[in-house]
C-alpha cells in the first residue's frame, strides 16, 4: 500500500516500484478560467393588475491550460502533455 505525499517522480510510482513508491496515480492540471456574465430585466405595466417581465442572460467562458499525467493509472503508457489546451463556450 502506498503511503506518503504525492510525488511527480517516476521513482515514486507505487505500481512500478511496490513497497518504495508513494503515488498510485498522478496528474497535473494547471488551468486559467475566465468567465463573464450579464443579466438584464425589464417590466412593463400593461394594466394596474397586469405586469409583464422579460429577462436576458448571457455568459462567456474561456479555459486555457496544460494537463499532464505524471503516473498513469494501472501502469499504462505516459501520454504527452496537452499544452495550450483551450476551450470556450457562450450562451
């Protein structure tokens, strides 16, 4: 069983080095997330007893970063880092 703090070192992989390693699975994820959102609302008094309200929402999000597996699960292959990974979404 692995004990101790996470280590990114290959020599500390508990699956490859049983009894010596301290890490079963490791992944670094360094990302920057930028979000913007806006909301607007308007109410129209049709009659003293009837009011209509309408609203509008908008958001945009951008995610950039680098992800890398340092210790693959079940001693699988180490994949190259996903660098300058970028995602964006808006509605």
